[in-house]
């Protein structure tokens, strides 16, 4: 019997942290691509990319994403490329609202679909976020979630559904799946332990993760983003529950208490753990097969392998 294959996602940058918090955080296309290639060589099969402006502010500018995507492929790296449509909490991504509040601009988010990626994140959720003294609204009613899902489908892009609580699975994510906007297997990323900054998000615990997994629709597979100190524990719990792993400086800036991490260190550690558990990290080709890529009967994205 062959060993179970585990998809390892590397999330190298995100749209929140700054280099002042960890100097190893890659923010520009060349350094992001270099980190991705190193993590691919270490066993990562999917990359969850965020883009940054030259001043390190978050952006979903398709030209910046395309620059990163091109550099990755030019290095001979066949990792599955996933571009964010969530963006971030600074830079191009936010606009002011009345009453000293801010909003993550939907018009900026949708630009992430146009960079030729095989996958894109899809946050079919409305959240109130708190960062650096700002209250920021991520406003995604069902109409906007549907627009994102339909836009991805028209481009042949597979969504990675981003969920922060059981209601996000049971409400809009399942509704849009049942409308035919995604095909089995549905890849759902359970984001846990951002409850101090994201209103209505779930703290990580093994019991809470089990509850989230129990609400997944039939035909779904899952990965877990354990944020901050929960990253390692959440990944191990995900493996025990039959899920997949995600690591990277987007989710966690530390290797252990008081020691800043690199993306490569985090990738190498989870790959060691997977192998110690007598599983094997999936290759990019195996990850595509597990996730149902490319989408059947859909256009082939620019950066999908030919």
C-alpha cells in the first residue's frame, strides 16, 4: 500500500506582517520567488501568494502577481500557484469609510483573478478586522462571493475557500458550491486562531478543529492555517484528521518561542513531521490530482503546466 500523500502549502508573505516584525519576510517579487523555489525543493507543492508594492504595502495588482508567477516558472518550478483575492490590510487594499473605519476594497481584491494563476483564494465571508488601531471591514455578501466564484470559474481557476468559523462553511461556501461554482473535490482552508483580530473567527483547539471538519460539505478536502503559535499543533492535528498542511511567514513569524523563522525552516520541519508519521509530501503533480486540477471543461490558466 502506498503512503498517504499530503499537500504542503507554503504561504510566504501574506498581506499583514511587515519586515520590521521579521526581516526574513519576503515582500518583493525576486525574494518571494526565491523563497518559493527553495520551499518547493524542500517538499512544498502549493504556494499561496500575496503581492506587495515596492514600498511593501499589500496589493492585488495582477502585474505584480504575474511578475512573481513568471519568476517561479522561469526557475523550472512546477509548484501549484495560488494568488490571493483577499489582499491584505494596508497598501492598495484598504479605503476609508465614514466614522474612522476602513474597508478592504472589493474592486482591488478581484484584480488577483487576472494574473493567470491555477488557484485563487476565495473569502466568501464578511469580517470585521482590527489591525494597527484600525477597524477594517471585509464586506463579502453573497452577491460578491458569487461574483468571485463565477469569475474564477470563467477563467479556469480553482478556488481555495477561506473559512474562519463553521458558519462560513455552512452558509455562503456551501451555498455557492451547491450553485455549481466549484467542482469536487472542494479545497477548503480552515483558518484558525485569528479570533483576536478577526471578529467571528475561531480560536484553535483540537475540539474546535474537529467541529470545523465535521461541518465540511461532502466531497471536500481541507487544509489548516494555524495562525501564530498554533501553526505547528494545528498542522499535526490536521494530518491526524486526514487533512493537509500549510506553513509560512504569512501565518506565523516564529520557528519557536522567541526565535524568528524563515519560510524554508517551516517547510522543512513540516516535511520531516509528515515523513515521521509515515506519510509523504505530495509532489505538485500529485497535489493537482488530489485537488482536481486542471478544472474540467474550463480555460487553461496561463501558469498551469501544459
